[in-house]
C-alpha cells in the first residue's frame, strides 16, 4: 500500500496452519501478508473493511445530502422571487428551518464517515 522503500527484512517462523491463517486474514482485508503484519504490529489495527452495501449507502447518502442542498436553494430562490412580485401568492410559503437542515447535513456526513472510516473516500470525492 505504501510506496516507501523498505530495505530491512524481518523474518519470522510460522507453522503451516499459522501461515494459512495469516494468508486468509490478509486476503480478507485485501492486504499482503507484510502489510498485515505491519498494520497489526506497528499501527495495532487493521484498516476497516468496507462492505459493498456500506459503499453503496455512502454514495446514496451523498446524493441525499446534495438533494437537500438543491431543495433548500430552490426554496430560498422561490421565496426571494415571491417577495419581489406584487401578485398575490397562490400557495402557502415554505419555511426552511436552517438549523434543522444543517443538523441533517451534519448527521449525513457523520454517518458517511462512520460507514467507511477510510481516508481514500475523501480522495475519491476530490477526483469526482
């Protein structure tokens, strides 16, 4: 995962069962065995595995957040346009609770972070 050169070799002894267990764990987390050992020994944690459903949920929550922003902008634009006309209003004006909208956006963002807990998701967003 890291492009850093690692000139020092460190050898350990495992039996066949242990090696298979390490190989399975590394495969499960999409890591090499060396990356697995570094993660477990140096960082004392494994990167969190993101399931397909968590990834899809992340993107759906992003769309919901974007839609909320668009709805709020449209309501505000409509309110400004209505205030500038002298014609009687045909519909009841829509009131936006900005604090509630901001809380909802914040919760959506928090849920997205908790679903993935990965730094590369930010990189993906920046590329989009």
